[in-house]
């Protein structure tokens, strides 16, 4: 079979002539021959396989730059790259699904027919931060108050004051009366103020060498608003089951999301502490911010990675399920971390929601 004109090749590959011209310009699918007089493009039949692969990848929504990478790989590596891309798409879709659910819920709650609960829940809380067994100083900040729960894990030469500055800004929210409909906007504004405070503390250091993670929950009496950036975590014990409700902003977690690492491999990976998002010396940090429904009997744990990296989840679950109150829970969790060697600072905040 001879060369195919662009129209015939477009029909065979299910790519439009316009797309083929673009892919030629980008070097993604170069014609076998271009007529110098007319500029017509001609393609070899053996190029159909690559063209069809490009068409399929475009239907998946894969960016052209990544398609170029896939097309240059041997089949087994190309398959791994497609698998990683689709895992990321599914993770992003799940995040948008959560946002859509939140917006639907917000619109329903704004219906005039919806009324505030007759008996708002109340909260018991405790916070504890410990230097651990190895570090010479404590760069964590843990705080629990009647409306705010927060953990920050500072890093770099200004880590301790950076974490403390971020939490101090959020503590100002405890004195404000915040309407439920404004809760996320207020928390988002406070996060931006916290970022400015951290940048002030980290001035003079390399932008990403001094800063802090930040995970906090603001309590309204019926709902909790969550702001999260970094690898500090929130766990929820509800009806006997333990759930991690934050997502780590770390390099290894991104590799897990893309299917490139297993959780077991990530636990011992040399770059497991590498953060992709945190508050530091540069503006533009993006946090996860959302609302969390509150149920009587819920128990929340906020913790730094000094706990989560050394104490197995089953042990955390056991303590949260059996501790008589938040005070006992935070002391038992910190004790477990210290018994495991506590190579990092350890901070915990535990809060119980109850019906008076």
C-alpha cells in the first residue's frame, strides 16, 4: 500500500485533518512526505498504529505533552504511564465529586425551610505536643479551644515560629461570630492571613526551606470547617470505624495516587517527607478547604506526621476507640510514639462531639 493522503489517513485514524496538522507542527505525528509544491501531507500506513494511539489518548483527555512521552515509550512502560495518568484523573474526579456534594448540601441548607438544630452539639477537647526522642527542639504547634482545633508542623530554621504564627492567626477566629454560610470564606481568608504571617517569619530564608504544614478545624456548633495543607492529618472515629479525612500533600502520596508506589513502598521511601504543598516563604499556597458534618459521638484526631509515621493505624484506632476522654487519648497516643522511638516531634489534638 502506498502513502495515504491526509484525508484518507484522517478517516483511517479517526483524527481530523485539523488535528493532524497540529500534531505535525508539534512533532507528535510527522507526515512521511510533504509535497513541496502543494504542501499536501502524506502518511505511511505503518503510522496508523501511532495515530490511533494518539486518538485514544486524546479521548482520555491526556495532554499532548504527556501523549508525546507515552508514544516514545516501549509498550510496557507506555501502559504504566497510561495507568498512572488515569489514577490521577480518578483522584481528581473524586475531589470534584466531594466539592459537588458539598455545594448541593449547601444549597439545600440555605433553603428557608431548613432550620437550625434545636440542641446544638457540644465539644470536649485536648491537645498535647511532645519533643519526641531524637529532636533537640519542638517545631510542632498543637492547639485546642472551644471553636478551633489546629496542628502545625514547622520545618527548616524558622519552622517553630512559622507554625506558631499560622495557628495564632487562626485562633483569632474563636472570637468571631461566623454565619454557617460564610464559614468556608472566613476560613479561607484566615488561611491567606496565616500564609502572610508565615512569609513574614520565613523572610530571609530560601522560600521553600522554612515554613509549616497546617491542619485545622473550626467548630460552629453543628458543623466543622476543615483547612488542610501538608502532611498533618485528620482522622475521624465514627460508629467504631476510623477514617482518614485529609489527603497528604507529599511526593510519595502523589506517586501512590498515580499507581507508581504502593502504600507499603511509600512508608519506607527516602523521599516520604518531601512536601508538595506547605506554607513557606512564597505566596500562592493552596489548601484543601471544606465542611465536615458533625454527628454526636464523633471523635476527631488531628496529628503531625510524628505520630502517623511511627504508630500503626490499628494502634491509633484502638486508642481512639477505648480512651475515656480526649485528655487520655492524646497522652496515650504520644506515649505510643515515644515508645516507638519518636524520631520526630509528636503532636495530637483529640475532640469529642456530644449531645448535652
